């Protein structure tokens, strides 16, 4: 389900998206929005500067996290991948892939079925042990890029991106769907598969859903230097968008402002979050498909994550803080764990700048 990058100083992140995780597991009745205590989890040491950009979960002890390591300022690093099994996070070797940059979106359903997308137009398939390049229409062609990946409950994989022909959604690593009827030139930042089977693409200047036969385009929210990091369609007239916006001008290092939008299918209303300077980096639903958690980075309190929790009684987003740290905590992605009552993985990095000694950060 999302691309996320380091902040430059406290400056711009490059892109955003959100990972989608689906999977099978024992059904558990729970209220996902109940308050919880977050704790930091041990992670393998990576080449500084390292970050995890997205995370997906398929069960109580099966998850994947992807990102980048060895980045130095604007100089790209190399793809980074971790897998959670046997009660611990371990590294997955990626030297055989032979490309630079990051893996920025991941999704999976079972031990031998997961997908990831990387810088440019790389689509990777998980074979149970490692990641391998997968073929898809337009691979290697000028004008083709992939920005996000999601897996439907039936196992179908969906990728957002763009081709030189203007298509923005690919099904099954086989077929690019027709371009949007409006002819929009926007590139989506992510893809989301809703419980009703409809597939959404979203980003600055684009919010649209595919119902299996045709597109429906919603009015897009553009903002000023806006990055959209997540979408949650509770219903066709109840839609949440998360992100951040740098606004007009400002001095070097100016922090972004939080973007939280609620839509009814025709208009967007800005919602005031518990903190306003920083970023919202992803949104997940509870087991009923209702709003549940939003991950975030609070500019004024950087040494712990600042998540938002949906208060069903008050119908509002309230603060929920992550584990305290002696380093900055920048959470880039959040996922709920199928089959586990009120459990989540949150991943990111320990610096707001893409320089050593930044390391990956994992919380649950």
C-alpha cells in the first residue's frame, strides 16, 4: 500500500504511499480503536542511513518490511527488505537484484505470496525465501513507473503507477487498465483494495475507484506541495485521506503541515488533527472497516511516534503516543495484524535526515 522518504533536514520527503496487507487468520472480535501501549522491537542492523518505508502483515508471525539502506543525502542507497517469522525480524539478501534506490511498497497474503515495488519500475515477487524480479507489461519501457502494490483477499495483485499511455492501475502483473476518462496526467502515489472488492488509486490530484468494469473519479484535493500518504474508503460517501503539505514558500528546512481530509464523494473537508506540524503517514481500518489508526511524525515531539486513534464514542481522532526513544522516531507506515486482537506493526527510521547513523525503527 506507500513511498516515504527521509526528511531533508526537516525538509521535503520524496513521495508517499501506503502498503496494503491482507491475509487469512482466525477471526477475532475486537475493538481496534481501544487504547494501546506501543513498544520498540529489535531489528537487524542495516547499513546507515537506513529506513523502512512500508510494512505488510499476513498473520501473527508473518510480515514483510521494505525500504532503503546506505543512502547519503541525495545519493541513493540500495533496496532493503526484512521478513518477520519465527518470532524475529531478519534481513533478506537483495544483492542479486542489482538496482539502486528503495523498495517503497509491499503487500502479502501468505508465506509464499507477497509483492513489492521499487524505485522506477521494479516489481518483485516473494517465493518464500527471497525476492525475485517479476515480469509485467511495460517493464523497462520509458514512461512506465510503479508506485504502490496491494493484494486482494482472492490473491489478485494490483499495482498503481503510470504508463506512457496514461494508464494508472495494473491488474495481476498482466494488464494495465484503461486510463482515467478525464485524461488526468496525475500519477497516483498508492493503491487500496476495499473490502467490497473495488480498487482505489490516490495521490495529489487523483482519487478514483475501479469497480471491475469502469472508473469513477472523485474530485481531487491538490493542496500546495502536497503528498498523499494513505486512503481509507469506509464507504463511497465516507473517505479519509492522510498526508502532509508544505504550503507556500518558507525558509529552508521548513517543516510540513499535517493533512487530514474527510470526503463525502463530492467534496473534501479538512479535519484538524491533534497535532498540526509534521506528517500523517498512513491509515488503517479496524476489523469492521471503520477508521482505526493513523501513523504520524510530530515536528514538536520527535522522539516518539504520534499516532492518531479513532474515538468511536466521540467520533474524533485523538492522540496515541509511541514508545519513547533517545533518537528521533519517524514512522513511515502502519499495518494491522490479521488474526491478532488490536495488534499493529509500525516501521520507519531514527533520523529526520538521510545521513548516517540513521537505522530502521520498528514498533508494535
